[in-house]
C-alpha cells in the first residue's frame, strides 16, 4: 500500500501573518468605501421604517436607488483625493538613546573636569594675590603725644650768639662746660624762632580739667651800664660773654632745683640785643631786649624732655611748630 505524498504546508495568509506579528491591518480604502455605503443604506432604511419622511429625504426608496450610484461615486472620488494628498501630521521622533561613553570620551571629560577644577582652585589664589597687591588704605598714623610741659622759661642773654660763646670757652665756661653737655644746641635758630618755640611749647598740650594753666616766664639779662661802669661788659668784647655766662649760671640754679622744672619744665635760652633806657629814649630804670632773625643767635633747650649733649640740625617750622616739638622733645 503506497503512502500518499505529504501535503506541502500552506502559506500563512496575510491575516495570520499580521496576527503573529501583533500588527492590526486596516481595511483597504475600497473596502472602507463599501462598508460606509452599506452602513448608510442600513441607516436610511431604518429611518424610513420608523416613520414617514419628507420627499427630500433619502428615505424614499425610488429616490435613494437613483441617487445611490452618485453617492458612491462621490465617496470614491473623496477617498482618492485623500490618498493623493500628502499627510501634514508631524512624525513623532523616537526617544534619544543614551550611549555608553567610550574610554576616549571618559578621559577627555576627566581632563575637562580636572582643568575646570584647577581653574576653580586657582581663582581664590588669584583673588588673594589681587587683594594682597591692592594697596590698602593705611590707618592714619597716631599723632605723637608730647610731654606735659606746663612751665617754660625763656632766658634772653645780652650778646651775639652761642656760636661765639662756644668758640671762646674761657669767656663763657659755664655755657661750654656745664650747660651744653646737658642740653640740646640749635646753632641755626634765630632769637625770634627760639621765642616762638618757647610759646608753642607752653601751648602744645591743653591742660587737663582743673589743672593749672601753662606759664611762660620771660627773663631778660640786665643791660650793661653806661659810661666807665659798663666797660667790663661792653658789646663785642670778651667781657660781654663773661657777664652773660655769670648771669645765666645765677638764674638757672634756682630754676632747675624746683619740682615744677623736674616734672613739667623747659628752659629756652637765646641771645638778644639788650639796651638801656637812655639809648632807647625810655623812662629811667627801663630796658629793652631786641630779638632779631639774622644773624642767627642760636638756641639752647634744657629740660628733662630734651636730649642732653645733642647738637641738632632740626629746622624750626613756623607753619607747623608742633613738628619741631615732636622732633626735639620726648
């Protein structure tokens, strides 16, 4: 008995293929048109059965039969026009795919991050350098506090200058050997500057509340007598310096012995042109002391706040005397 040949497997239909792939196939435009016509006919028939309709309605059977081919042709033409017109709906793009970074990309990104980190770390240093290089406004220097000098003695000697006295130690032994080693000598100062310095020293520091006001004591050497009595102290002679030297020694001894001098005292000594009353046409018994700017008479500062034995070149500043006080007194 012979075995019948095997039946070749039938090819799957389009519906089976679509069912297997899970894709729903839409009907063709022609089938859609026929389905729409049938649906419309059923609806019209149902409407005619329900109730009467006006003559213009498609419910009339004869009228509907006449117009049905025209309706199908219109639907077919509309379907063809729809197929020929391109779709204007924008296509939906798929979501972006995240790709794994390659070693080259990761190395470049790490380099970029390291460079950005370096720039960030360098920026504070740059800012600090800028802040350090920027000149800061320095605080105003504190003004030096001067010693509380409340008593100043201005002594005016009859003579030429301290330079002349220093050059003749035998004529002025007290000035050269006792005064200058314990005082500050300013050879270039005039008698007027010495007088101004004494006044400024007394007014430099305002007194405290309830304290005694500052005092300026002015002491002038008596003039040389006229006639034969004044031969020993005549101007431009060694006796003039000796007389001034002796007078200064007599006056300074009681001043330097007081507690006022030791605590708040300053003595300013200079040379002046001391005249008698008859020479200046003044009343009897009076005298004059003329202070000049040139030639410089020089000045000596004797005080617990002055530098002993110093020959200073500090210039007197008439517009700001306090500067001279700050440089010479401590």
